[in-house]
């Protein structure tokens, strides 16, 4: 698991679709909407909580958000099953709870639809697939587009006509 918690964009922006797993649950006799999100590393809640040291949460697009709140051992129920897990407080749209890999792993091993040989290949060439830790080396060609000082701004209103009909 990464050093800092990760929250997927589906969870942060409340995106819902045919491949989004959501269900209703109950916390302290209040119905909540739950998102099961394998793209998030931890569990998140929008609820009353207790203060902890500031944690930085990385969203899937690379933005880092801060949270200082942790709910420890929150009891909740779904379809007659009782659960008690920790949640980080982070406001997300459209959901009251986000259950990430942290919760999914507590249920048992997670299997993937990817073929096993792919995992072997990724392990074999792990150094190739690592995330870069610095910028690539400088090149002689800088890929700039030089602009002319005497160039004039084109002022043409947008029309839904071909360019030949605009004149």
C-alpha cells in the first residue's frame, strides 16, 4: 500500500456509472450511501469524528488533500452484516462512506481478471514499470514554438460554417 492514502476520482467527485458498486448501509440508525472503491487505499467517511495528526491524501489526479480527522472503530451494518472499521474524514460528493482496498482486504484475498502471466511479466520487469522520481534529462531540442513579435491576434467569431463561407 502507498505511504499516503489514495482516494480515486470516482469517490472524490461522486461519479456514478454502470461499473460503480454502491449500496445502502446503516450507521447509528441513519441510512448512508456506501461506495466500494478498489481505487482508494483507505476507508473514508463524512461524519462526526476525532482529531488526529494531519494526513495527506493523494487523489487519483495527483492532487493532495489534507485531513486531520479519524473515526476509530465505527460500527455499521449492511444487509444484516455488522462491521467495525476505521475511517478517515474527507468530504466526498454523492457518498457518505467510501470503502477502499483497506476494507476489501479484510474480507479476503482480492482476485483480478488479469491473466496470471501478466503479473509474472510485471514482476520480472518491475524496474521498467516504476514511477519516475525525477524529470527526464535535458535535451538539445527544447520543443518550443517561437512566436513572432509582429504577429497579430486573429479576431474571428466562432461560427458553425466551413472556413470558406466565413469570408
